[in-house]
């Protein structure tokens, strides 16, 4: 039986996504690249890349970068996308001219804005699928806004027609056209062959001297090529971040959506409008988050935890059943199940708090492992320390880890008891089950099951105050 011939018209089109990310963001009044300003705990561009790479592989996504290009590239290089350099920013049309070599081999090119982080994979697919099914030269993603002021209006050939007659900028629109609420989002899909066949017809005869992609609608129409529009289901997805106020508004939308998602998954968040929870955070069911909590970065929180008010947790891992009392600060720390922290504890990078351990008020740890069931409840600094299971650290204890040039480790083995106000001068080891007397300065290793006392013998001089104070005036 002869092998059936494939129909080239039915093959899956090769799709590339180009993200406009070269701008300076002048209206943000910032020296930093616009697309690196953060919302929801990540750069604007990172949100757009995350949505794009759910639609096509990262190798088919290209960010067109320009202002502070090296910083932008470095910030998102881990995503595996490609980059096109637009060293001189001369408009969106100019950006695609420079991307011609990268994009020309594809069948379809989807264009996204690097400063519009609310765009979803579903909407990108909707744009691409519409373009693939209708096969126009250009498809414009539009949105219906209650207040379209400032946006270009999309003029369809008729009210129900998907075909676009023109895109009219507001300053050029007639009073009747200004009443149209359907706007151009700045997101497009193109037939790649037709795009690059006509892109050189763009001109920069405008007040800014730039080449605009919007002009391609008229150019393609004049060439008798079809230009169509498809509306976004959620108009908020196309919102850009041109001002600080818009940045904050988008940040609030992202964070509130994150809170709603967590609550749907079984997390209780009291007064979510007061909490700052980054979009990559994970929290288990039956955990309770009180008001004014910040959970940042890629933090993972287990189930049945309680995180009390004014706590800040960054890039940390919290086990199940952990109680974090008010105003604790955790940064790149790990806390095992059933541990209790705070209030006012600070866990610096490298802290590992064991199962059922307690870290109390005004206790600071850094690069320290505190073993299972161990306790450091009051006014203590533990730095560069290896602390075993069932250890009690008395109030005011300090590990002296720095000699002025190098850091050294303190080792406290299982079951040891460190008396209050002790100073452990590293490198030093306190053996299993050993005791250190209160107020001691320990500079030598303490053998297991020993008592170490490193303080001067107490001297009492009876009558000294009376003799010394003869003739002193009594306080008022």
C-alpha cells in the first residue's frame, strides 16, 4: 500500500514569541530598565516570559532588549530564552526589523509587551489559535475598557466583523471614534512571511521619529492582506506598567490573585489586602497567615502552620506544624516540622532549625544547625554553630565566631546545657551531655559529661559600700 502523502497545509505552524523589552521607561522616572521593575516579587519581564514559555518552548521565545541590555539579559538568562539586541530604540517596528534573522524561519510570530505582566498563557493561545484558524496577515489582540483614554482605538469594518479597517491613535481620532471602547493592546500575531515582506514599508515620519508596528495594519490593508482582531476575555491582562501608580495597581492585582488561589487551596489568610505574598510562594493546606505578613521569593510553607503578624519570610523552607510568633525575620532558612519561633527571632542565611526546636525572642542565628528538640529561648546569638539534639542554650549566650580575619565553628553536642550569659570562643567544642556554668567564657573544648566554669571566683567585701560612700550626698 503506497504511503499517504502529507498535506503541507495541515502541518503544525512553527510559532515564535517576540517580547518587546528594550524600553527605558521614562515615565517611571527611573534609571533602571523598565522591564526589571518588580511586581508580585518578580521582574515585569519574568512574568511575561513565564506565560510565553507555557505556550511555546523557551527556545522559541525572544526578548528584544536594548536599554541596560546586559542587566536585562542576566536577570532572565536562566529561563533559556533567546535575545535580540536593539541598541538604538527606534520603535516597535524597528525592533522586529532587527529580529528578522531570528524570526523569519517561523510561520507565525506573536508579539507581546515586556511591561504587561498580567498576560496569561490562555490569552496568548487564544491569539495564536485565532490567527492560525483565520490565517490573516495580522491579528490584533484588543480589549474593551471602561475608560479607553490614551489608547489607540480599533475601527472594525462593521460592528460584528473580525476584520479591522484601521487603528486610530487618540490624538487623531474624531469625537465619534473616541467613544469606541475597543482598544489596541499592543499584542499581535503575524504571518511571518507577510510580516517581513512588508515591514520595510514602515516609515518614521512622526514626531518621535520611530517605526511603529501599528502602521502595519494600514500597510497590509493597502496590500489587500487581511487584518483581523480578537478581544481578550479579561481586559486587565493587557494593562501596561508605564507609571509608578500603574506598577502598584498591577502588583496589587497579582498579589490578591495569589491570595485567592492560596485560599482556594485551603490556606487561611486574614486580611489578605495587608499581606505581601510573592507569586512563586507555596503554602500547604490548613496553614493560617495573620495580617501584615510578608512571604517572599520561592518560600515553601508546609501545612498546619501559623504565621503571626509582622513576620517576614524570604526564600525559606518551613515544615509542617510550625508556629512562627509575631515579628520574626527569616532569610534563606530551613525550619523543620513542629518548631516554634519568636517572637522577634531572626534567622539569617544558612540557619537550619530542627524538628520541635525552639528559637525564642531576640535570638539570632546565622549558618547554624539547631538540632531536634533543642532550645534557645532568649537574647542569644548563634553563628557558625553545629548544635545537636536536646541542647539547652541559656539566655544571653554568644558564639564568638569571628577572630577579625576568619570565621570559626562552635560545636555543641547532644544533650549539652549552656548556662545563661555564656561566651563560646570558636573554634570550640562542648561534648555530649556537658554543662557550661552561667557567665562562663569558654575557650577550650569541654569533654562529654563535664562541667566547665570559665569565670573569676566571686569575692564579697562586707561593709565596702558604707566605707566607700562616707560623706556622699544621698540622691534626692
